[in-house]
C-alpha cells in the first residue's frame, strides 16, 4: 500500500461541510465510547463493532446531523472505536500501561475516512481533476503527482496549514536493478548514520535548529488570554512551526532511505529499544530529534517497494566488540575512537559498530556471526 497526499482547496461552503463532518464524527465517537463503557460498568456486557454499526440507521433517524455525513464515514468512526479498544486489551495482555480509550475534545479529532474509492463510492476523482467527496462536493486538488495502483480509501485530514486528502493505493512492487552490495548501518547522534563503508550521514538536528523559533511561538501563545481569537491565531502559528520541523525530518528520512535502497541490495540495521533510550534525561531530546524510528519505518517501506532486504540484527556490544578480531573492548560513550589492544585495529567508534552490524547478517544456511540473531524486516 502506498499513500498519496494532496493539498485541498475547498470553497467556504465545502470548508463548513468538512468542519461539520468532523464535529459529527467526534460526537459519534464519544457516544460510541460511552456506550461501551456504560454497558460494561452497568451490565457487564460487551458491545461489539457489528452491534454499533447495526445501530447507525436508527441513530440517523433520530438525529438531525448524522444524515449530513456519508454512511462510510460513520462506519469508519465505529472502526476507530473498535480499534482503540482492541489496542487497549492488547496492552493489558502484554503488561503495558493500558491507557483506557479517551473521549475526543474539540481539537483532538482531525480526520474522517471514506472506506471505498471510485465511481458509486464515497470518494472519486472527477473528469476535471477535482476530488468528489460525498456530502461535501467536488473539491479542488493540488494534484502534483499522478496516482499509481488501485485507490482503496480516502482520508480527509485537517492540519495547521489547511486540509489534505490521503489516498491509499494498492500498488505492486517496483524492483530496482541488483547491485550485489550489502551495507551495515549504525545510527547515532554525532552522525545520523555511519555506514560500514566508512561514509557518515550528518545529523541535521532539525529540532535544535528550530528551537528559538518554537520558543518564541510558544511564549506568544502563553501570553494570550485563553479563549480569545488572538490566542487561537498564536496557537495556529505554533502548530505550523512544529509542522515544518516534522516535514523537514520526514523529507530528510526519505532522501537518505532512497539513496540507500538505490545503492544496496541488503541493508543491515540494529534493533534499538528507542522507548527505553529516551528515558535518559540527558539524551532524550536529541534521540527524539534524530527520528530513528521514523527512518527505519521509511527505509522498510522503500525496501519492500524496491524488492530489497532490510535485516535487523542484535545491537548488543556492537560498539564494544572489535570488528576485526571479535575481542571486547569496553569503552565509555564519550570515547569516540575504537582502538583494539588485541589486534591493533583502530577506527571511529560508529564505523566499528557499523562493521559489526554487517558481520552479524546471516550467512548462507542461516548462520550468523558471533552467535547473534537477525531478523529480516523487509524483503
């Protein structure tokens, strides 16, 4: 599946219709969540997704607002409630912090979805290139690239700088020519990534560079009176500033991942417990700013599309072990040079780790170097 993002240019009536759709969906979501909660607390009875969907026609007859929203959009709200409870029970079973599903406030419900796309469905493209949304109208679209594959769903989302359409398409793989090259990657903070070939990808530190602008925007919001129009304008400016950082980070990850997928047939990365690493209060902001999880996600998606392999290996002692002789050389995080007293090999700490990651890729027959385990993430 590949999702295409298009900026929408709605008219004032269309804008009002989309805002009303969000409001109706939010109230329906809160009502469905309350129904499940009350049924369990009062009757010890579970309400299923099918039961809530079956009650929609009766609710539409009683409500003056539900008929103004397409039926697929209303069904998607029930899907969201069902998924939130499924995730809640999954966290309970795995021993994580459960996090009971929460009611949605005014600014906490920002999208609605047409679960089918095409003629006779909730959403489709007209002959003149406009996106026709049922109960909303034909909306102008900044269609900067054509769709590929078969469109399946259309999600309309509200962001700080306007409205967007996210169209998910079922696309086949687009294999790239084989290069016969394999690489190991060590991600870090001094350099964003170090390759086993010795190349280093600089860390852009996007959040750090934008901190002054973000602090100014945040102070402007804090000075405004709550509930005022000026505070709302300041809040939008702050959201746009954060959105720029988010988009810059995503653009950087896409460019680095595209270059790696184009050059290498197999890419070895380390399994990182990022949730545990950000508990370090001295490095938490820098780790979050680097966006390692986002990078791995983008890299995996691009590798699947290009018929490449992404292999996740155990990251234990990759910085301590010597990539030449296998001897363990303990060193503090501040020591950036790996100098092996056993074989005399010297290299940058991250380069040595990248070589270890490459050495732990499974050989023919499924064996791995140093007894480590590896998992094929994408192929």
